[in-house]
């Protein structure tokens, strides 16, 4: 599953993108387990998520049902 970068990314973002892409199947599996074990959600699994920098400006981030973008 590819990890798609958006916005103006610093050089170290490519290294993070590659690490996330490599581990993405395990990350999604663990998110699904947490939804079930800790929150009691049955019959659902996580299909994707968005990672944004901690210092990103929330006013510049917009999300819909399919993706997020940094404006």
C-alpha cells in the first residue's frame, strides 16, 4: 500500500514515508485490534489514515472522506 505525501515536506519526510510504507500493514492491523479490544468496535477494520507533522498549522489541513491535504 503506497504512502502518498502532500504539501511542502522537509527532506527527512522521505525517510519517514518509506518507514511508514514498509510498516503500514502492521500499523493498520494494530489500529483495527485497538478499535476492537479497547473500544469494543466489532466487524470493522482500519483502511487508512493520515499522518501530519506535530507542528503543522491546523488551519492549513483539510480532510474529507477520501484524503487529507495541506493547503
